[in-house]
């Protein structure tokens, strides 16, 4: 008579949006009153019951059919999303070291511009609203020195973005606009240590006149200590009044681009192998009110023509990171822009109705596309050439607005259609992205955003498995597992990786993904939104565990998804498999979100001979709360190793709390 088993399980109420097989690790399954701790899948429960009776449970396995591709991998899958938040541009990737180089006229406009006096010298600093270097910048910093000598000068200083970094044997390039009531008065510029008062470098500018003029200077350090505890000073050796504006200082920049981006941060972005940059951002595109939107025409050309504007995150943007600078950022990292155009909605529930009132904004979008892609024979292509870039930039995606589901007027359907009908006939090659589902037409691409807990991210790993392939393509334009502050911890990274396996498996419909926010200045007052991919201060930067997930996944991606089946594995074990048939490489990604090592029997079918050894890249930690920081930037980082592979069938054990990429040649 065959051996028979009858099991009695005490019913459990599963949490919301969970099945019994994916119960939270904080819960337990019960049989005969005995608690079975995680993993809590049905397989684990059955294994615990059967093994004492001598019945072998099936081992966890991963079957891969290399010769059965199921979808093409989107060539633009991994990219970047950016906006001015958490001091992402000024004080972040944009390498300007002077805080408020254009002085704001608000009540705190001088908070970064105190006076400098020595001995008996006297100086007063104020904002002069009656004079400025241009129509776009009608105000200036007025420095009135009533007592000073060469030995005891007076003037003004700037503290930078939580300090100004100084390194030995480094050349800094600076400039300012100035005029004076005392012709010939010199200005001495210095990088001065906060504690010692000693200047790491100095330069003197002469020839100031009664009219506005730009002056340049260079500061070269010698063998000085590396520190961010420095400030910039501008002093005058005798009584005079000098008006300053657009005071600027840049360190060496990425690829030596004039007034460009920070080297260390750009290098971290390059390691992510991004294919696109979604710009100029989400809320930053919209602005709190319509006048505060990203008005691209006010961000191009000389700084004198950029009036600056208030960001929705309650600080003023210099607009040094303007439209052309975004495009050059793309050029420097060999990625394409995903250009978001203002679509008539701002965050304070201000909107523009479809129809004639919206036409100027539609025309503005058409002009912007022409600036990006037009030949020098076009009006705005010629303007781009005038700004220093004659060659057009590649462009394949336009996003109409941002998160327009929050527009309570319900006007987005009509607004999107109006933009679509104006853009598509002129630029048939462009894919036009909608920011929320619409009823009047089917958009080319739909942008979906997800900000999730780790539990939610794990549960959403299969979210797109049943996506309608007949609908629009999907751009996951903003998403993050929000655990960790200011940057994600390992638990968030594990959940991110689980989510990404689902995006990879479904990359026939998921054309792009970008984590958000990208950056955070970790100094007190620098953050408005946790958790963020890359953290930094004035001197250094680091990648979070979630950053390393992006690096690992984007750097090990094939051109096709292949059929794979994960069986009998514990809860919180996830996988995706892609192949690059041209390079004859197979990329197996396994996420182990449990506290136990997880063995897998891997069976690779249809590949022929598997070369040995294989490469294994692993990111892991001892606890889910493990993380990186400015003080300990490499506490968690991927480790690469080689493993022997005897053939198409082999066993591999994956460490607790680990993200793994197995690269094989076949």
C-alpha cells in the first residue's frame, strides 16, 4: 500500500497583497503547534515535515534554456533620472564651489556672503536691488569698505556648499563680474582655511572700472592638506565700494569640460553604464507655480542671461545646470537624453487648459526639441551652435509633463493629446511618453513611478509578468525602495535587486528604468528626500548598496531574456537570466534576501560547452541594516571571484543577504 500523508495546517491570515507562499519573514507557519521560522514557503514547511520521515524534499533548482529566448532586452533599459533636489546640482554634480553666486534678494540672500574684516578694517555688505550686470540679473552684492589697508584689508567671503574643498597641487578657475566707484582698486581672492586663517592660494585682479565687466582669476595650491574646511574671500586694500555678481570658482572637472561636472560623481555614474538621462527632472520640471517651472530658454546662453529660479525644494537654483549642460552631461557619458517638456501643470494645482491657452507651451516644447536636434540652419539649432555646440544631439524620447495624475483638474488627457498632435507629425521618430494613463488615445510609452518599502518591493518582483503586451511600452521613470537614510541600506538593495529581476525578465515591455532620487548632499540641511542612490559632501562621495545593485545589473546584461524556471526555492529568492549571443555570454542574477545561505542546482540547457571558470560578483552583508556612508564608503561593495564549473549542471550556494551575478561563457 502506498505511503500516504495527511497534513493539517492551522489557517493563517496572509498580509495584504500576499499569498501564503510569500508570507513575511516576521511571521511563522505552524504545524501541530510547532513554529517553523523563515523561510516560510509551503516548500519549506513540507521539507521540514518530510525529512524526519525519510522522504527527501526536492532541492532548490534553477533550470535555464539558453536556446529558448523569450524576449529582446531593451537596449535602453538602465539609465538615470535627475532633478534639482537634495542639492543635486548646485553643491552636487555641478562643480561650482560658490554658494549663491547670484545673490538672492530674499531675506536670507546674504546668509552665504558675510563681511570680512581684519584689525581696524571696516566693511558693510548688502544686496543692491538697483544695479546688476544684466537685465536678467538686476541686483548685485554691494561691498562698502570704509577703512582698510594692504596689511588689513576688508571685503566679503563665501562658505561654499558646507565648505570648499582644497587639494594639493590643484588649479582652480574663477571669475566674477564687478564695478567700482574707485577706479583701479584691486581685489584679492583667496582660498582660506576656516581654522587657521591661512590661505591655500591667492590671486589679485586689477583694473576695475565704473562699468560692469567680467574678470577671471586662477588659484593654484601647493603642498597643502586635503580639507573642505575652507572659504573664499574677496578683499579690498583701501576704502572703496565694489559691486560683485556671478562670483564663481571651479575645481578640475570631468573630462576637463569648462564649468563642468564633479569628477568623482561623474565617475560613479559612468560605472552605472547608463543609456539615458531623464531630464530636467520631475517636480523640478513643474515648479511650485507656473513661473517657477523649468523655463529652458532662461537656462541657455551666458550666465548673464540666466535669471535663476526657485526650485520646488525651497532653495534657489543657479541654473548653471541648464539645458545645454544637461545635453553635455549626456555626451560625456555616452547616453541619450529623455527630454521632459513642461506640459501646463505645476505643483500648487496650477494648470493651463488645453486649447489656445496651452499653445505657447506646446510651441516652447517644439522650440526645445529643435534646440536639441535641429541643424544649424534652424532658428534654435543656430542658437545651440551659438552656445558652443554646432552638432545636434540624438533624441528618441519626449516626456509630456511629470506625474500629472496629481492634477486634480483632469486636464492631462487633453494636454497630452495637444502636445502629441503637434510633435508627432514633425518628429515621427520620437516616442512620446505620457505620465499617467489617458483615455482619448494610446500613448507611445507610459511612465510609472513606484516608491516602496522593502516588503512591497519584494512582493512586486513579478508585477509585470502579466503586463498586457498590446498596450503601451512602460518607462519606470522613478522608483526606489525607501529604507535607509540618507542613502539605502542593504535591505533596500536586496529589495531593489528583486524588483530589477522582474524588470529584466519583462524588458520587452519595460523599455527604460531609472532610480530616483539620484543624489543627496549628506550635510545637515542638504537632504529633502531619503533614500538616495549616491551620497556626497564637499570633499568626497560614495555609492549606496542600491547604487552597487545598479552597477552590477547594468554592467552584466545580455541582449535577450532566456527561459528560466526557479523551483523549490525559499521565499525572497529571485532570479533573471539574459544572454548575449554575439559574445556567447550568459548572465545569471540571483538575489538571496534571506538570512540563510541558499544552495541552487543550476541546469543550463541548450548552451553546448560551458567554459570554466565562471565569474561571480557578489554584494552581501551580515545584516539587512548594513550600509555605506561618507565615513565608511566601502563597507559594502561587490566582490568578484572565480568559480569552477564542471559542465552545464552544477551547484552553487549563494550567501545570506546577497545579490549575485554569475557570468558564464558558452
